[in-house]
C-alpha cells in the first residue's frame, strides 16, 4: 500500500500536516498514530485534564533518567498518546513566544506571523497580530474562577504591567490566559484540523499503530514500518515521510531506523543508514518550581472535600447542558511573562496561577482547597539528550534534560521563586487568608530556595530541540525541515526548534506544521520533492521481510 505522503505522529504537527496536505484531492496522505482515537470524554471536558494526569490515560507517561540537578530524582515527561497528541492532554494555553525569539533564515517573527494568523480563529482579538478564520479556536475562558482576578490584581500590586493579550505587540505582563477551547470544550489540533476532514477519501488514519522504523532505499526514505494489533505492517511513500512524533520520539524513531550518531547506533547493533551526530542532542525544556498555598475556606478552588466534590457533581449537568461552569477550567487560568531582574531586555520567566493545590504534577490526590503558583525559566541554557535504551522499538527512550547543568538556570529560577512569593504576598491574595505549605515556606535564603527547587522542581512539559534546525555539524534539518544528507524525509515538530520558545510550545508547533505544509506543496508543484527512484509497493497483508524484525 502506497501513499504520496506518510505522516508519523498524530499530534499537533501531524494533524496539521494531514489536513493541509489532503486538501489536494489528487494527493494521498497516511497518518500513523500510536495511540487511539480521541473519544475519551476526559479529553473533551477541559477540567478532565486533572484525571488524565492521575490515570495516565492517553499518555506515554515517560520518565527521565535520574537528574543530578534534581538531587538524583527521576522527573516525569508526559506526552499525549492519542489523536491530537499533547494538545489532547495539555492545559490548552495559547501562547506563541516572544517576537525576539530568534529564528533561522525564513523563520523570523515577521515570516512566521502569517502562519500563526492562518491557524487561528480568535473569538475576541481582531488586530494585525491575530487571525479570525483559521481552524484553531482561541477564546477567553467561558467561566473563569473567581480567584483569577485576585492573582491579576496581586501582579499589579507587585508592580507588573497588566495585559489581556500575551500574543500581541507586547508579551510582558500579568493577565488571564486565552485557551484553545470552543463552546466550552477542549479544541485540540485533532478537533481543529483532523476530525472535520476524516471523510476525505485521500486521507487514511492508522490509530494504535506504533511506528517501529522508517524504511530507506539508500539515502531516500521509501516508507514506514509500524506494529498494529500484534503484527508488523509496512506502507510506502511516493514522495515524502514526515516525522511529527515529537521531541522525544522523533529522534528515537530516527535512531531505530539507522539515522543518528554512529556510536549510539553501533552500541545497539543497529545498521547505519546515515551518521548524523545531532540526532537526539540539544534537548532542553522549561524547568519549573511550584509554591502551593493551603486555603481550606476557599471552596471555589478545586480540591478534595465534601463541598468540593459536591460542586463538581453539580457542575456535570451544567457542562452537559450548557458547556459552561467550573468544568470549563484549564486550571492554569492566569499567569504572566516577567523579568527576573530589571536589567533583562525581555521576560525571562513565565508564571502560571493554578486554581487548586498542585502536588507532583497533579498525580497525587490532595485533600482540601487552595491554589498554586508556578514559575519557570523561559530560555534555559542547560542541554541534554534523548538516546536509546534498547533496539526494541516498543521500549521508551532514555530522556535526559540535564536540568540545571548550567548555573544560570538555577540563578534565574531562584530569583523567580522570590518574585512569585512577592506576588503571593500582595494584598489581593494575602487577604484570602491562605498559608504557603511549609516545604516551600521554610525556604527563605537563596540556598534554601535552591534546595527546595532541587527537591521538588521539574518540567512544565515543553521539550524541544532534539533534531535542531541549522547548517552546523550538530544540526539535523535545514530551514526547509529536510534532514541533512537524506532525501524524502522531513521533521515537523518541536524537535526542530534550535532554541526553546519563550512560552508554551503547542501553538508554535502548529505554526511550524502550517509553514511546512506550504513548503511541501511548493516543492511538489516545482517537481523538487525527491522520491525514491524505485518506490516499493507495500501491501498491508504482506509478511514483513526478515530484516524488518532485526535489531
């Protein structure tokens, strides 16, 4: 079975690619997703993300190797395993990053803004920075929590500017977040791009199909192998294979396919298709610390109590009937972009205000009520890696963000911790009568704060950079997202980002795929998208060749 384009990964990038490329009825597109279809109700109820975290539903549930910078702790790396990918399990915050975030040639702010606008349908904002006709619905929270405003007011009292648009002319400030919702439901990349187009005859979606390797004819990608329902299947690509499996699994798939650092491949007995040393390197992520405030009397916050459970039960029919009420929360309802010190040219910290007590990423049941305040370093200098644990494609990769390897990251986060505490102590929040949990409240000196961060800090879920774009020897893709030294294959996800975006990474990943779809279409029209000289036709009932099961 052959397709013109094979998209590997049904997350944010993959859903955009599948939808945009299949707009041309003469082009056949296959999308391969390891997870199921996005039918679980917890995905569509915005507040369902709390139970998604606790149950590991629709989640790869990865973990890091022990982190020296976290006192040897193992960090959590949740990634969506479902159509929509992480956009089906995330906190739905719509952020693009700062206009000063550098881009390679063709990827400057002015050059990518049209793709952000093309993707977006903003229900409120209508200026030159926003789109109002795109597939991705962006809106204000339908039923914001009453304490959101207290956080914003506290930010004003702490001396920060206030904004209602972090994606406009100026990012800096404190305010409510806009979210990827529509009519009170989560609006993932799958719902925005893929679901409306599933009826296209030229679009085939394989779910619960775990990609095991990319197939090559010499240096040209010729197809994809995947495991589904216990058997190995192969499909061929007439034009291109488009890797959109994310910053953790795109490099894993490449290495399993023989593309990556030669020594790493040889260590696992994998035949080398192409020695590319940058595959899996340059991993970096937003490292984050959380201060939790106990406020048992604030029953309108989320928490486990008789009153809290009662409110949730009453909210279920309201959401069912009107798509409104407390179940439309994304929990991280407000936040901001601020400078850790006045000398910073642009914000180097991001804040998230959560209307509940968040312990261990929400994976632990917390009794009582209160709120939480996150602060993360926007442009960390530490760099880590993704490598193979095993040649078994079903094994999780080894993930090493190498948190706090560079001392600047800790210095900024310590300043950010103090800054966030100052916001929490402002009158608008202080008058609520909450009490910071002892584990962070007892951290008063810089040394105390550093130890608190090492004991409790972790990711806020934005891994990038493992197939970095650029012209250097450690770069993996060019500005057209083609993999250096190979033909017929591109990377279209957050792994291509040379440097992490100053904000949440979902909207930028959608932008990347929008721009990539134009590049791919233009290459095909120009006759410049390379296809194997001999494209092998794969039947889905064909027994795999012996070498397809080899290490």
